[in-house]
């Protein structure tokens, strides 16, 4: 298919998808109202539908994953408290330090294996506030799937074990589930089981699910009420937001069913790459729609490989001189995947 409008196969991110005709139609026809006063029926329906999908009491529609994580952390902690994260977690690396500059939290990191922490690591970092030198641990933050680690997943059992350690120490647990549906599909697990151990979860409509805008926080009614107040405080109250909630509803209904193919496509590209000289892929990390690999060759580096792919109408970005991340999504078809593999063989083959 290639990305409509550009004619390119966009492997830069699953945030690059554009709304299709059905979504645009839904936007045009959405019944809307003032959401700041809770009067937008389309937003209300999306929040209810999302809470039900997650098995939580309530939901709050927000503009982005970053805002969802921020509000969930802010609502459930006190400034000065500590938050434990995996070192590669998105909130620590890519959310403009909102965790410290807005929530006032002190971040403590553990190095996970392919992004997955062990309960003992979390236990070792927990503080109960009884020591004058440290503040108490207010929160454990998890990420499923893990972006920087290459889309690796947390199992239900590991999520539960990590949450148990946090709870024993009196901390709350927030899950950055930007791609929680990918994590569920990859493991054949239910989303509800994956999020049951945590106090709050944030997931994105505008990543693998394919909507143009928006994310959802799901938690108890009281946490969501507090998030709603804080959303207003940072100017995130939207008015006739039904126009963006309408495509998000379609994404929630139809998106999860498409993810298995995205995972197959990522795996197909990974298998092509790993057979090429000077290319390394940790195949064990290729679990969902993200694919990290490195190119270490005399004749070509990562930036120039991305440039060469451009000649084949494939958009990709490098992380540094050797590393590249590809992301598959519903606007990268099986035929596109074959085209990408063909291009890689031509550029990197013997
Ligand atoms: C794991 C993860 N969490 C949160 C976010 C933030 O989402 P947004 O870009 O909508 O703020 C991203 C974005 O890529 C992500 O990958």
C-alpha cells in the first residue's frame, strides 16, 4: 500500500500512519460536545470502551502518550518521592524530563534484560523513607512493549511479580502501555490480564492501532478524577474532541486484529537482515513490530544505508552511525515488506 499521500514505505515509526477513508468519514460525522464539561458523547463512549477493554474502572482521553504517562505519575505520587524505571524506559529518555520537571520525582534506574527488570532489582532500589538520606519510593513504572529494547514484551507473570514487590514497599505501579496491544498479541495474552497487576495504564491510539491522535489513561475512578484535574492544569482539556475520539474508536475496534501481521512483517525483515554480511540482529528481541539492528561494514554505515533505502522509496532513520530501528504498522503491507527485503538484499548483499 505504502503510506497514503507519500507513496513511501515508512518504517520510521508506527506514529507515521495516516487516517484512512473510514476514519476520515467518522471524523466528519462525529457527534460532539464540550469535553471539558464531560459533554462530548464520542469521547465519553471512547473512555468507557477503553476502560472496559482494560478491565479498569474509568478512562481519560489525552492528547498523547507522554501526557498520559505524565498525568498518571503526577496523580499518584508526591514531589520528592522516588520512581523506579528500567534505564531504557520512554519516560526517562524521551519525555522531556516531565517526570522530574513537572512531577518532581527522583528517577532511579535498573538495567533490565532486553528491557525487562527482575523483581530483585526493583526490591534492591526500593526505599521506605525511614532513612534521612533518601525519600520513599512512590512508584514503579513499567513499559510494555519496551520501545528502546526493540519492542520486547513483559509477561503477565513478570508484571505481577514486579508489581508485588512495589506494593509490598507501599509504591504504586504505572504501566506505559503505549503498545500494550502489540504486547498482548505477541504473547497470545489478554490485555486485561497484562494490565490487571498495575494501578494505572496508558495506551496509545496513534501507534500500532493506527489513529491520528490520542492516548488513554485507565485506572480507578478516583485516580482518573485526579488526572482530569491535572489535565486541565496543563492545558490539556479539549473541547469538541469527538472529532479525534471518533477515529480512535475505530482504531480500538479494528487495530488489534491487524497487529499479528505487523509482527510477521517485522520478523520477515529481521530474517532477511540477519542473513546479510555485516548486519547484526538480536533475533530474540524481535517480538513485536519494532526491530533494532546494527550495520558494521567498511562500505556503508547506518546513515548511508537509510539514504540508500530512500532510493527504493523506503523511509528509515538511524539511531547513530551503526544502529537503525525499523517499525512495521498497518500501512506497511506484505508486498511492501517484500519490497523492503528486496532493497536490503540489493544494497547489502554480496
Ligand atoms: C513506549 C512509549 N511510551 C510513550 C510514548 C509517547 O507517546 P507520544 O509520542 O504520543 O507522546 C512513546 C512514543 O513513541 C512510546 O514509544
